[in-house]
C-alpha cells in the first residue's frame, strides 16, 4: 500500500481527527443505535465558510451515498454502544 503524506501551511488548522478509512457515526437527535454510520473517504479544509476540516463519509446505505460533515457532527462508530447505554439510562 502506498503512503501519501500531505502537509498544510494553514496557520489556523489542526490535524484532522479522522483519517481515510475511519468508521464514524453521524450524530442525530434520535437514539444513537439509529445514527447513520459510514467510512471516511475524503477530507478537505475550509478556511472561509466554516473554518476546519470537512469529512466526506460514504454512508452504509443501500446506494452508498456520500455526504460531507464537519468534525462536530461525527463520532467514532465504536462509541455508539456507550452512548446508547447513556441514552437508556436517561429515559
């Protein structure tokens, strides 16, 4: 497998929290067990509209739909069971 290293010269950006291939869940208002999940397939940095990293996530839906999300909208997929338990305790 080839390794690609990308260097950014932006003084405002931090390292991305997620990288290509990471499994993530998209936060929503419903129970965590129903949140959409997918794999990070792209990322870009935006310094104008909403400064920070945008992640392209290919969702686990029948059509493999891909959508862009900001970092605050995502969590690692492995955290869903813990968040689901917290949801149940609040109910």
